[in-house]
C-alpha cells in the first residue's frame, strides 16, 4: 500500500517572502520563536537536522533517506502557480536537476490565495490565485517537464496532479477538461486528476465531476472535523467562539480527533481513495494565540490512524499523511529533538 506525505517546499529564501515578511524570512523564523501557550503545549521547534535550506540538495537527500527508512513512498509536493507565476518552485526544480536523489513525488497544486493574517478585520492579500485560461497551455508545458521524470508518481502509467482546493476553481469541469485534452493532444498523456477532500461539500462536488476526477484523498485533521454538515458547523462555532469572541487559543484534544479519523468510513466509492492521517497540529508558530492547538498527540495515536487506514483500504487505495515538514503547523514526520520519531512501519 502506497504511503504519501504532504511536502512543503517553503524552507528556502525567495523574493516574495523577503517582500512580505522581511529580509531573509523563511518558515524557520516562525518555528524558532514559537512559545508555550498552554500547560500541555509541546512545541516542536527543535529539528534534529537544524534549520536546513532546501536549496541545498544535501538537505533533500537527507529527507529522502529518512523517508525511506520510516516507510514513506511518495512526497506530495505543494505546487504554487497563478496565471503564469510560480512560487516556491526552486527546491523541486533543484530535485529535477539531481537525478541521483531517487524518490517518488508529484505536484499537489496549492491553488489558494495567501494572506498575512487569519482574522477577517486585518487581512491583507499577498498572493492572489487566478485561473486565466490563456495560461493553461503554458502550465501544461511546465507540468510535463516534471512529469516526464522517471521519479514522478504515476498510476497505471498516468502522472498524478492533485488539486488542493477544487471548489475554488471557477467552472472546474471546463477548466480541467482543457488540461486533460491538452495533455492528451500535445504529449499523448492521460492526466490522473486527484482532488483533496476537506469538508462535506467536497463530497457532492466529486460526485458532480466524476467524469474528470480519478482519485481523492482526505486532508486530515481538517476532514475529520468537517466531514458532515453537523461536524462542520459544530467545529466552526467552537473555533469562532474561542478565537474571535474570547480572543484566545483554540485547544482540542488529539485523541478525540484521532478517534473520528479511525472510525471514519470511506466517503467516495468507485475510484482510488486516500485515507488521511496526521502527526499533530499546532499553528501557533504562525498565528500565536490566534492559532489552533491539538494536545496529546503521540506515536501510538499516529499508529492507530495508519492501522485503521490499512484495514479499510482496498485495491488501489493509499494513505496521505499530514505532513512531512509542516513545522509551522506542528505536523511533521521529520526527526525532532523534543519528540519521539513517528514511523509508518
């Protein structure tokens, strides 16, 4: 059974970060300044490899070695593209240039805008996600360059492209029909289109667009808290009350979230299904007291999720773990000096 991990290519310096957050900014700035905000708050800010730079291919080699050792098969790499503009592309292009780093990967299009704050009253748009059809051909050409690499993850010979937020795409059916048609016409490739399940509304969306969508996966822990109408609004009311009304930290118990994941049933049939699992959740490094914290996550709770996913899986199903290196959200599989290692074996 294939096990994938979500991979953030943020840990290197690039122009936009310098402009948005200050000279030399990377995610490590947030991670290093994280502080304890709850009596049971375990801060994951001591990476065993230090504050690595993804522009150094040695860093990626070390990641690949560790991924193989703990049972990860594929990196689902976030890809940022908006009307011909790329963001955080250098690490994956560096990987493509170094064929000896032997590990499977595919693009997970993070098709969302970026803002500087979580609160509606002081949001500032930093990166606008747009979908101008004039740039589709250019995007297909760019994607094909990566997809022809032997390490690019394929299903039945077809390269995988995941869409992180499918409901954010205006006229999804027309837009991605164009992608599939161009891949077939220009390169003779059948694109394997995958989408992320984040809440109950994505379920009906997938049913509506079955002709285009080839597989799905659950984004955890988000999906566990939003998988039904009741779960979605119950969670959102709690969050808004704690964060926006009481102006405090939103704290949840990891064992209760894991219980939902373990007991959760397959939501979509008739296509490969990715059961989600997560290693922890703590967004306070990014958002301080406005963040969300799951307390009590352990290696045992993580293993419970993996075991349950394997028991529920059939045929071409797979597992997607949140995450490989989301240090700013407390979701990591990389080694940390103040947490025991998590393994998938």
